[in-house]
C-alpha cells in the first residue's frame, strides 16, 4: 500500500507541506518545509512535468530534507524547504503564473523563501518578487545575486578536487577523465572549470540543444549517449541532472573511482547505495555537502550581496569535504551517513540552545 503524505512527512521529519492550485493560471504547486530550527526554510522552485502528483510530493519531500542538511552542514542559519510545480514549462511560464505562485509563497509569511531551480529563471524570480519579498536570486539589476549556478558549480568543483586529493593523492584534475551527466547551467559551468584545468571531459544529456551549446563552447568535450554512460571507463562521475542515478543497476556497471556532482538526491536509497559504493571502492562526495554553493550564495544575498565573499565562503567546501571523508573513515561508515550525522548534530545542538535543555 502506498504511504500517505502524512506518513511520508513523519518518516522524514517534515514540519509542513502546503498545496496550491489555480485553474486560471494552471498552477499546481507543492511547498514542503522540512525543518526551521536554524531559520526560515529556503530552497528553489522546480517546475517539472511529473507523471503523478505522488511523484511530485515525494520529490518535494526528499529535496526539502536535502536542503535542511545542506544549510546545516554549511553553517547557515537557514532551514530546509523546496517547492515543486507540476506541469510543462514550455506551456505554463508567464507573468500571471509566477505572480499567482508568488502569492502562494507570500501566504506562508516568511516560513519559506524561494529561489531558482530546474526550469526557473531570474525573470521568473522577478515576477514572483512582485507579490512577495520572500524570494532570492533576483536579477543583479534589482539588487539580487542573479543566477546561482556558477556558485553551485564552483562548490561542486571544490568538492571534486577534494575527492581527487583523497582518492588519487593530488587534487589536480589535469588529465582526469570526468563524465558530467547533465549539460544544464550547473553542468556547463562545472565543465568550464574542468576544461580550464585540463581534464578530459565527457558529457551526456537528453536535451540535444544543451549538448550543442556545450560542445560549441568547448569543442574538446565528447558526448556520450545516455544509455552508454556506465560503459565508459572514467576517473570521476559527476551527476548534474536529476537524482537517483546512483542505484543498484548503475553501481554494478560503474568504472570510476569517485562520484562528485551537483545533482540532488544522487543515491536512490542512502542506506543501501552508500554502503554499496564503499564495498565497490568508489569514493562518494555527499551531494548536499558539495552542491551547497547555490544556497550559500543566496544566504549572502539575504545579508547584503558580495560576490568575492560568496566565492570565498563556497571555497570552504573543499576542506569540509576532506573532513567528512576523515569522519567516515574514523567511524567506519559511508560518507553520506557521516555528512548526515554532522548536519544532524548541528540541528540538535541549536535546538537545545533554543529550548534551554
């Protein structure tokens, strides 16, 4: 029997899930608030053509929980939230749609702050901002920080270099074979850094237009068919699209030493696939640890944006990643569990401060 939304909330520790539908604009939205111990929940808005409402709910719950861990492990005073909108981005996006969604965000009175995510843009944030102040990632000409993708990619790059240091003895990526799965904004910016450093870069994406844009910019990048990703021998696999690409089937096929990418929820089942990677000898850089550059960037926007400060703060992901690897080794656990423990300890410590216990 399929678990109810309330059952799933209790299993994952969510505080609140809010739903909104508007027949005039076609808005069907879910906002999941996981934890606000550290501060208001913050997370992007994802527009996706989900096959069912249940799939959308599960995605919102998993993504919002990931945002809690992402903020906690990064030392931010923010909680975890996420919004998913159900529908076809090519048909729905317009001013009225986003302003209606902005009113939905505003109805939560600051408990949730939104930002960009899959199929959303700076212009969309601008429309949302006409109806609520609880939005970040607005265009730079409006005083915002703009597209967070470059900072997300920079954090992934820092985490990847730390992973290389642990796995290969040097953090140099020159000559390393890296497959970036996903040629969207984060993947593209990550590939730019890798090409600059002299890595041998491969990519794969279901969107032919995105692939052409990337290969036009970086002719040295080779395209791999989506169904042949795990046939390739590589040093590093960097998932930068949707989640759950690290699963039982893919792990059995993998020919890599490191997984370090920008996608959320890369492990299909944390308790199953984290240990499987350890057994196979593949070093995994926890997703919410190394893809936190975007939310770190946005947190700085809330305080008063400074790009130099943003890059400096995101660069700390390098040392944090090495620390998690050391923790996992010391405690004889998989790296995802070590990262979750570190995030949960901060949440518990701050909750005790608030309650005086």
